[in-house]
C-alpha cells in the first residue's frame, strides 16, 4: 500500500512543489492550507507522515505537532517540520514537541525527499516490531 | 551615492583645502614684502583664497540638482 | 557742531528705530508672518560675531601686526565648511530636545546633570562678562572721542567723568531694558525671539555699511586707491613690515604656530560663544537656512575685513607720531578729514556692533543663569517647590530679567574697575579661549558615546584652571591687585610656573600658549576620566540619543525611560504653573491627538505623555531642571540599573535554558510517549521563548522569513525542472511562471526593505519638485484603471481641476497614492467595489482621502497596520497579498514631507485612509 503524506503549508506555490515531489516519489498526498484544515485532514486522511509548516494562520505548526503527539491514535504519525525561521531555539522547540525532523526553507528537494523516505521506512520497521511484540504500554 | 551625504563630504573637502592653504608652509611662500597689483602679495593671496573658498561653498550648497 | 547733545539725540533716534523694528518683528511673529524665517536674515544675524572688536579693534591689531587680525575671521570661514556636520547636529538636537543654551546641551547630554549645567553656565558668564564690558568700553570711548569733535588728541579718561555723565552707564541700562523687552518678555516653548533677531540682523547691515563707507573714504578719497596707499606705505620701513608676518610679542616668535592656534580658537568660538549658539542654533527657524549661511556668513566676514589693513595704514600714515590710538582710526580718520556725516555713520556702525553683541550675549547668558544656575539652586534649597504652590512662570521671568540686569551691571563694574588698559583684541581673545574649553565636552559628547559626566567635569575643570592661570591671572596682574612679578618671574620666583611660559615653553604668544596647554589638559582629562568612569543609565540613554540624533525619527518621542504613569492632574498642574494654562493645554492636546492618546486624558498619564511634558518644560527651564521637576510628580523613578541587570540575568537564563532544552529534547524523542510530563514545563518555556523573541530583533527575523518564502518556491521548482528534463510542456510552463512570479515578489520585497531602511536611517534621496497633487492622483488612477476594471470596481475621483503646487518627491508620493489605491481595491466589497479618492485644499494643508466600501479596519488594528509586516487578512482570502511594507513606507514618506497618514472607519462601511501634506513647502 502506498504511504500517505499530508502536506500543510499556507504558501500555495510551495504547496504545489511539495505535492509534485511527494507524488513523484510515489506517495498519496493531500494538502491543507490552515491549521484547522490540517486537523480535519488528519482524521479523514489518516496520513503516515505530515510535512508541516510552522507559520500558519490560526493554529500554528507547533500546536498541531503537540496535538498529534498527545492523541494516542496519531502517535505513530511521523512529523517533518518545515520553517523559514531557522533559529536554533525554534528547531529545539519543534524537536522537543515531538517532531521527527526539522527542515529549513529553502530546502533541497532531494534532501527533503530522502528525509521523508527515511522517516517512512523507520515507521514501517517500528510498525513491524510493534505487530510482532503485541501489546505495548 | 546619497546627495546629502555627498554634499557634506564636498564641504569637508573644501574645508581641508582651506585649512591647508591657510597654514604653514603654504603661507610662508607668500610671506614677501613685494606688491602685486599695487597690493601686498600676502594680503592678495589671503583674500583671493578666502573668496575662492566662499565661492566653492556657495557652489556646493546652492547647486540645483 | 557735533555737540554731545546731537550725538545723544542720534543715539536715541537709532535706539528708537531698533525698538520699533524689534517690536514689529515680534508683532509679525505673533501673527504668524515671520520676518526672520528667511535664510538671509539668519545669515545676517550670525554677523553678531563682529563686535566693536571687529569694528575698531581689527584696525588696531592690523596697525601693529599686519595680517595678524585675520585668523579670527578665517577660522569661522573654515568652520562653515563643517557646519553641515556639526552645527546641523547642534540644531537637530536642540530642536528635538528643546535645548536652549550650551549649558543646557552639556547638562542634557551628560544625564541631565544640573551640576554640570551650572558649571558650564558659570564658566560662560565668567568668560563673557569681560567681553561685554569691552563693548561698553568701546561705546564710552568712542562717544568721548566724538564729543570732542573735531579735536582728536584730547581724550579724557572715562574714569574722570561723573557717573551722571557716564555714557557707558546709560547705554548699559538702555541695553538691559532692550534685552528684557525683547529677550525675556514671556517664557516661550521654542525660545524664539523674532524681534530681537530682526534687530540684530539689521545692525549687521548697518555696521557693514558703515565700515565699508569709512574704508572707501580712506582708500579712495583720502588716498588714491589701494595702489597709492600701499606704495606710500612701502616707502616707510615700519609700515612695510605690516605686509608680511611679523613676530608677535612672545619670545619664541613662531608666527605660523600662533596663526594656526588663533584660527583653531576662532573656529571653536564661532560654535561655542553663547551669542553665536543663540542666533545660530536656538533662534534657527529652519534647518535648511544653514545652507545659505554656510557661504553668506563667510562672505560677510570677508566684506567687513577688506578695508581693515588700508584703514590701519591710512591711519598710520596720517597720524605718524603715534598720538592717536590705532583702535580708533575708523572714527578719527573721518574726524580728521572734517567729515561730519561719515563720522556719525562710523560712530553708529561701531555702536551697533557693540550693542548687538551686548544684547545677544546678555540674553543668552541670562537664559543659562536662570535655567542652569539660579533655578537649580532655588530648587535645591527648597526655596521653590516645583510640585506644589502657585504660578511659577512669573517667577521664572523675573529671575531671567534680574539675570539680565545683573550681567549688564557686572560688565559695567568690570569696565569701571579695569579702566581702559586692555586693547580690544586681547580681552576678546581671553573670552574666546574661555568658551573654547567647552569644545571637548560638547563635541566629544555629540560624537562619542563613551564620554561620561565625570570626564566632562574633569576636562572642563582642567581646561578652565589652565585658562585661568595662563590668561586670566596675568591679565589681572597687569592691571591691579596682583604683583606684576607673577608674570615676569613666576609665582614665588618659580621659573617653570610662569603663566606665559608654563613648564618653560616659550614658543608662542600668550593666547596660543594658553590654548595649547588648556586644550591638552582639557582633552586629556576628558578622555582619560571618561575611559575610567561609568555612565548612569540616563546618561547612556542620552548619549545614544545625541550621538545618533540623525537616525532618530523627527519629533522623536517614544524613547522614554519613564516606566510608570503619573497622575494627570499633578502633571498638568506642574505644566500650568510653569508654562501657563492656555499654552500647556494647546501643546498637550496637539501631542495627545497625534499620539492617539485620548483627550482629555484619564487620571493616569502614560510614559510618552510624561516624556513630552518633560520636553516642553525643558524649553522653559532647561533639561536638567525639567527632569527633576517631572520626577517630582512621577511616583516611580526611572528604570534602575538593578532592574536592568535583572532583565539581563533573566535573558541569560532563558538562553541557557533553551540549550538545556535541546539536550533534553533528544531524550524526549526517545520516550516520545512520556511527553505529558514535560508538557507543563514546555509551556513555561514557551512563555520565556516569546520574551526572548521580543528581545531579539523581531524585524530581522521577519525579514528573513519573508525573504525565504519566495526563495523556497524558486529553489524547489528550479530543482524540479532540473531533475525532470522530460516534464510535460504544460506543467513546465506553469512551474516557470511560478518561478518568475516569485522572483518578482522577492525583488519587490528587497526593494521595499531597502527603501524602508534608507528612510529610517535618513539616507533616502528625495527629489523635491513642484507637484500638482490633483494631477498626480489622476495619473495614478489611470494606471490603476486596468486593475479596477478587472475586478469591476467603481473608482470615483473627487478632485479640483488643479491643486496648489507643493514641493515633494513626485515618485514617492505617487507610490503612496498607488499603495492606498491598491489596498482599497484589495479590501473593498468583492461584488460591488467602490473606491472614492478626494482632495481638499485647506489653509495650511492639502488633504487626500481614499475610501473604500470594504469591511473597514478594526479599531484595535488601526495602529498595527502601520507597523512592518503586519497585515490584515480578509474573509475571502486567508493570507493577504503584498509584502506588509506598503503602509509603513507610505507613512514614512508622508511624514518626511511633514504630513500625516491616518486611517479611520466610515460611518456606513469601509475605511478611509487619509494623508495631509503641508502647504508651507509650496512652490
């Protein structure tokens, strides 16, 4: 089954480029332009990974990240944060909030795609271990 | 280059020229008792230089772009 | 023929004329039709530099040392080239912070120190009183000469005339009255004395004409032109000597060194003489008048000096036996030729030179004396309570008037005491040297942030002590009280302490000698002590404001160190008592409206208002006293060092904490399910991070973000196109179009950021041309036509056929109009868009309004939208287009041209953006 990637960014052009890259890499994609839309898509689309921009109108990327990590149902979702504000404290904050990777804009498309591939591969391994190991606390 | 800034720099340059012309050793070159146009040569030198400085100032600040 | 009575009558007539002129100048100022708002009058008023010393003394000095009189005028000529940097800074600072004297400037720069202000005032008064006395001396002596017309030789000593007949005394009294009437009639917020300046400028014309008349008469009537005069002189060895540099009275005889020091001395004098500061800085009405003065004032000096040497030589040829004092040649030559009208004219010229100096110097010194000496003392000894009691403005005026009378009388008694032993020039130079001591403190303070109050005290003390010992003391020793051996043999016979040859240095004349040592000690002490002492917070703040004055916004409020509020009634009461109720209310109301503070104010006055109140008071009672006065009604003191240190510590902790956080986050990642526990901690960290954000420069971070966003698209699509050479044409075209659009956006953004940075640092180039705003709006509307037609917006223009021309930068104003139009188009009703542009011409303003029928701007957002990168979304579009810099730039542009850009909501629907531009820049 194809992995599902949810792309969240409020810049339409960046969104177009990310959609192109993700579908070229063979993933199923959906897009959201605001925090509210993103939360709705999380429910509806059940993605394996989110490409999440930090600066969003309304609910921002940090908060979405937090909510995803708080909800047990979404705990397996990988989060790759994207931001144009590349300050150290923000990277630290994103990672502390449970993001799996942090990429600053402007990004290299190859690096981005390979990061996403790596994260999804890890998720699949973990998933395999999880199904074998049975119940987890 | 910023016009205001340039104006200030030009004025400073004229100041520097003036300071040079009104000091040793340039002054000593004109320190002679002879007359030029019926006037003491030092006196002529000082006033002509003075007038020239003023003309330069006026040219710099009153020039329309 | 020329009896004393006639001369007296002429003096009276002349004084009457001055009174009338000054009165007329004040009247016109009250009606708002100033006669001194004119670069010519400004430059002429600077002619107050030329006193009786110039008028009579230059000839005297030329008669003994040839061109030796010239450095006093070449110095200011050279300095004029630096005015654009230095004097303009003085003017800008004084206007922004209502500085009214040098003492005030020094006090304000060094942490609003009353002590420093008082010290500077004291030095100025001690240094200038002998100089004023010199002018009284000149008036009395020349009156005496002319009284004996046409007999030249018989001078009676003034000391022998009874006081009743003593002209100097009467002149002193009349001048004091004049100074009080036109220099201290009311406490002014701007401290402008228009009538006074008009009179001074007029006197500059009179003395120049008089001197030129005498010069022309001596050169061309008594002799046969320059050639004749100089060739006659060349035949006499003692006169030919004057054609070249001749060694002065000093033993060393380094004429060029003397010359250089005198030039430097007069460069400092033109900046720091209190009367020059008064006319050039305090009375300056517009900064750009400086342009004209930069060349006109040196030209004035040149004109008044052309005939100095000819008159001196003419006098020496005419009175070969030395019976007539060369200081009086200007008067005695016409007298000797029996020229009555010319004699009178010369006398009036010298008289006007003397009295203009006396009046201006007295007014300037009295402001210092009252604001920086008397008032602080009264406050200190609790004789005046600023925070309670009745009206103080009367008291302040009385102090100032008494100060005028005291200074004039002091000068008079100094004159009676010293007699006429001193030549005109030497006393003047001693005064010059006194005020030159301000140079390190003031110039250092304006260009070097590190100068401290202690440094200023040390420099001034060292400089003034050296000045007193090497110049003042010897001048007294040659007069009276002190033994003459002090100068000739040194105190107690100690050779190396001789005042004119300190440490055995004998290369220079006394004045250059004193300048060398006093400047050495002054600068040395100022710099060294500054480097080893600390500044208070207030001092550091003032240093920053003063040194970087050109990068502060004009009308620079908002730099307040006041942290707390004050009770409005107490603050207003303070202002009422000092400035009067009517003017206080007018000034505060204007300010409140401009700042968006509600009027009348609530019970608590916010920090910006307190700051402004302090500035208003500074104009009337000096910066230092104003600070003390305002502090008395503000409950909490200024931001303390402790508080600042605490804020600093906190910041450091937050930074350390965020590093800590980074490490911990890796553990967190491993135990991602146990985030709950760290969650509360994180929230606290969030709060701190927000604070950190605010402390860092938010602007830089935002610019970075805004630049990276288009860059991201450009890079991503470039790489996609590069990695996928076989992409279909349609998508290829689409991606290329995005790259182009985003590149444009990036360019636009960079340009705007640069524009804004240039404007804020004052480095923008503005090209002023006469512009018809109505025309400009029609143009702009046309270029917007396509866009509005596309969106079906109805654009209505409500314009007069033509508007008065104003001098602005056409392109920049068009940028503003286009920005407002495109904003209106963006935000108006999406279905039935209506935009109305109107232009109204008012007596002083042109108002342009652009209104739309969109949702309007929420009350709370009305100031935010003028901040950088703050945009409002609208319902149909989540993220507005544009860079978020349009309105801030527009506001910068409009305020550069003296106008205001504001927004308000319409009664029915939509918002109106309105800007005004003043008509006084009319072409």
